[in-house]
C-alpha cells in the first residue's frame, strides 16, 4: 500500500496527549471534580429539544457571544468563540502565524502553545523562566524582540507551575512584543487579577478562556477569547464555516446562568487546595505556591517518574511533568474532591515513606 509522505515539518512532531487511563482517582487534567449544578442538565435537555437540526447553526454565534460579552462587560464584537480554547489558539496561529513566522513562549509552560503553533507551520522559540519559575521582564523583552515574535504566549495562572503572572510582566511583554500577545487564562477565575482589565482596541493583546475547567464543562469543548474587534474579525476568516454547532452555542449560554455556582466551586477548590498544600508540606517533597486548581511538586529523594508509576499502581493518576523542559522530577496533581485528595495523600504518603 502506498503511504503518501506527510508534511516534512510534521515528521519530527510528536503528538501531545495526556494518557486517559482507567483509574479510581483521576487528578491529571485539571478538570473540575464535580459536574455542573442541579438544573443544568434539564436546561440543556430543553435547549436540545429546540434545535433546528435541519438548519445550519448561527454562523456568528450571536447569542452566545452576547452572553459571554455581558459576563465580562465587553462588546460582543470583542468575543471570538471556538471548540475549546485550543481551537481559539489554533485560529490565532492560522491568522497570525504560519510558515516563515515566529511564536514565542516561556518555559516551563503549557506545551500546547508550542504544539499548536508547530502544527500550523509556525516556528517556535522558547524563552526561559528563572529557577523559581517567575519571568524576568528583561528576559521577556529580549526574547520577543530578538525573535521578532509574531505571537507571544503567556499563561496566567501558568500551567503547570500554578503561578499568576504579575501585571508588570505582562505590561513589559506587551510594550516589547512586535506581534500579538496571547494571555491564556484557562484558570483565570483563580487569580487575583485578570488581563481582561487591560483589553484595549489599540493593544494587540487577547485573553483566552475556557469552559473546560472552572465551568465543569470539559466534555462540551467550548472556549473563547476577548480581544480587539479588528483582531476578532481576522480570526473569523480562518475558522471553518459553522464550526460551532447549535447545541454547543446553546449549552454555553446555559452554563453562564450558573455563574454564582461556578464561583462557589472555585472557592471550595481553593480551600481544598490549601488543605492539600498543608498536608503535602509534611512529606519529603518540594512544592510551588499555586494560584490555580493544581499543585506542582517534586519528590525530594525519588525520581518523579517512579513516584508517578507507584501512584498509578495505587489507582491514582497525576500528571507526569518530569520530562517537560525545566521540570525535572516534577509531578502535577489536580485538586479533586475531598475523597479523591485523601486517596492521593494516602497513596503519596505510602509511596514516599
Ligand atoms: C486546560 C487548558 C486549556 C483548555 O483548553 P480547552 O481546549 O479549552 O479544553 C487551555 N489552556 C491551558 C493553559 C490549559 O491548562
């Protein structure tokens, strides 16, 4: 059988994936540990019964964009919605990256930024964070300017370190960056400030958000960005026609009705996170202060990879970040329910004893 040769630049590219193993305690992908609130399912079912299945959906996702805009106090023309924030990021790369263009990120950070850029043919350069995982504004300026970055990715709170990027760093990057600055706020509700406050028609800066984490809706694959209207208009050109199906548009609107419940879940997760941090403090490991729903830690006397496997042997799955650049020996655990976190703590205590 003939196997046509794939694009040269895809040959070396490895797919990105987080193993979906069947275990009792799944703390590896930063999802919310609980389903959406009571009433959500019935409301979705009601919307489902109203879908005009023989018709294409509203291509501009007007009602959904209005609902998102109202949630953030911006104009609907500043909202671009897509199938998960990953499709949002891909659209940015399609519009502003591509062959002969450069994207910059600052490792250690979310690997999908570089991955999505590469798949779209965008070349990637990595700036470095300091040993404590903060970003030095001078290093950030130098990296974006030397590489003439068409796209610069920041992630706040940063996955997988959990650290919130201070406004001074973002301002330095925006001032220096020759291209679009993307602030990925997948965990934005956990942070004490948001780049949404800095949105401006005259600034080529966008903020991406997702329904996958704090909204308890990873199954829906829905994300969006807020940005200048002229930039949103460019993104509309690169997405497939009708890329957001009718049900998804409706589900997003339903979800936004439960904003108070979302904030309650975030507060509960923060309390649970602090309980985990205190308990992990008693174990032989190093951990980093988190402003999100996960904790990065490094077992002191044991290779991270072995600890990951021994946790898995006890049916507890965390994220093995030990081979990510700058994260030798590190693992990341998502904050789960009290029962899940107790199971994780018991297993970890056993493994590290
Ligand atoms: C989980 C996560 C996302 C979510 O992507 P979706 O495609 O919306 O599910 C985006 N960015 C970061 C940093 C994440 O951790």
